[in-house]
C-alpha cells in the first residue's frame, strides 16, 4: 500500500476514462485516459533522465495541460515538484537551483540556454529540457513512444511531494516542504467542505506555480474526477463568457474587481454557477458587497498560505461574512496568541497559529528556521495577525511579517530592498505596501541616495525590471535624504505610509 498522492487521485478518476479532464478554450481537450497515459510517459522520461524518488524537479513553464501532466508525472515517479514563477529572473533562479539541487529542470523553450548556464553557475548537474516546443531535447519528445503504463513509486505520507519557495523577511527565500499527506488531507477536506459534485466544472484562470492554482484548484478537480476549463491567463471578458459552462470559480480579489468593471457581469451570466471562491489576498468588503449586488452571488472567502494550503473557510451553507475568512477547517486547530505565546480569548487580537495534517514538514535546508516557526506543542506561527469573534469567525487584521500581497502574489519587502541596496548610488531603502484599486496593494520604494549620486526614482524602477519578477517591482519610487527611525534605530514604515499617502493617491488618479 502506498500513500503516493497520485494513487489517491487515480482512485477518484471516472470509470469512463474518455471523460474530459482539461479543456483549453480554442485548444484540444485532455481526457482522464489521456492524463493517465501521458503522465506515465512523462514519468518514464523523467526516470530515463536520471530522476529518482526523492529527487527535485524544478519546473518553470507556461500554464498548459502538459504542465499539469508533468505535475502528476512527478508524483508518479516519486519526485519532488519545485514549481517556479515564470516571472523569476536569473538572480532568483540561480538561488533556487543551488539551494534545491534538482536532478532535472523543465523550462520555457526561450530560456533553455539561460537555465543550462544557471545550472552550471549553481554547481549542479541537472538534465535541463523544455516542455513547449519540438526537438529531441524536449520532455514530450523524450516521452514519445514510451510505455503508457507506469508503476507508481511507493511513497510514505511524510515523504515530500513538493517544495514551494516563498521569500523571507530576511531576504533569503525559503522552501516549504509539502508531503503527500499534507496535500492529500487538505484536498480531501476542501473537496468535501465546498460540496463538489460529479457534474461540477471548474473555471480555472489562476497561475499554477503556487498553492492556490496548483493544489487548491487542480487537486479538488482531480478528487472529483470532473472537468475544468483551463484558461492560460485571466481575461475578465473571456471568463464571464465561460461562466455559463462552469459551476465553480476560484480567483484572487483582483479578478473580482475586474469582473465588476464589466457591463457583461449580470445575474444571467452567472446563472449556471454554483460557487465563487476568493483567496490569496484580503477581499475588500466593498468588493464583497458589490459582487453580491450585481450578481446575486455571495463570494466564499477562505484563508491559507504556502506552508499548509487552506486553514479556514467561510461556510458553503450558512452566513458568509464580509471581512472574515470563516471558520477553521474541520481538521485544523487555530488559535490566537499574545506576545508571550499565551492563548488569547475570543475578541482579542494576536498572532494566528495553526496545527493540522496539512501543515508542512518544515523549510528545506533550514532546520533552525523550521524550529523557530513552530511552538513546543506543534503549532505553526503564521505571522498573520487575526482575531476570532464571538461566533467563531476568523478575521485577518494585519501581517506581522511586513508582507505585501499584490494581485494575490506575496512580496516580501526585504527581498526587494536587498536588490535596491545593491544599486549604484544607493545608501539604503525601505519598501512599503500601499493600497491599490486593482492589485489590492502595490509597492512604494523610498530610497536614500549617496551624496552627489545622480539617482532618480525612474532609474531605480528601471534598474529593478529584469532583475526581479514584475509583480515584485515597486509601482513607484521616491529618493530622499534619510529614512525616519525610532529611538532604537528601526525604520518607521508607518511614518512612510502616512507621509506618502497623498502622493500615492494622486498618482493613481
């Protein structure tokens, strides 16, 4: 008996394997039979490339049906999937490769030479291949003609299935190790909690390099043995047109704000839908209310993070309350603690701590960091500040780790500041999150220049483009003589937010 996540999924595949799994608008459909055969061939190809159970496979590819097949092939081969944002640049990628030491790297065709060079620079020996083009070196070419059956590698529940990197407050990205049991338990809970039924169809518009699009959305579909409409990217008008063929939609708040700007978002357009879910960033109460008024549907907001998938959810049946993320999942314990680690009563604000079968195994190659992030009784310190009200609803009221969530993506200011501080003419910098009508939040860089340096705000932003993923690049910068500090010398980011609030508002008008 194996605890390999793929076998859990396969046990839920429809008996009729000709049923559709993925439909790409304007493209071909992939059936469950195709999925089984293609993932077997890809698993054989990975094994032939030298990938063994427990090895990491780094994947930086465009969203496609083949990318989902590759995810399942990694599971079948017993490999550890390392999904990477397609926006990551060379400096970021070199760190991931050197830290994770993958046995194989699958990338976009136009980045093949770059990734081969980065692998050498990182000091690793990895098979580097592409997914989306023709040629002998591509994964599809390597898989062509190989057997359409594959004996799934036995894996224990605690064996790693994926490593997901997120930036840290120290600037050094950290890899959250997710096991087969972590992913399987969370998928089973969400599948049941959100009432998935055999005829459900998911409209999938999310990227698939992070938890929301890859594990929350796709895993629920696989457990359901049903179909999803798989859009390469989010386009509000296209998505509204596809709602009539779907029943479930998962999105970030930015998707909903863009929906609301369309005259085509009507109750009739949503009449075939069963459920709208939002996550990855706080949903404004105005958006929540406006969507309900315009469509008749109440968005279900939930809360989680890379280190454990989902922690809470508003109810499927019951009162979904604006400004809250609902109740802890049935198999998750959640508590609010104070500065001394004491558990606080309902109504008091403190740090959110969670415990459950979905919580990750720790940070890759960071035993001390892992130890510091868990309490003595096994609770993970989320770093988010929250409160539980008298009815048991959880609300997120702040973030202790200075995180910026821009368009659903996590941006850690320290990482961006490290890049800025290395620019010629820069003494130091502070990056703060400011409210943005489309992205929820966006970064503002406040930069101290060296005396006499010809440093401009535009120059700072231009220098970051191409060095950082676009979503991490601040929308604006200002050059100043010094940063405000408290008596202990700590930069007062709250003062910066207040100081530039009017300038920021004016720039958005």
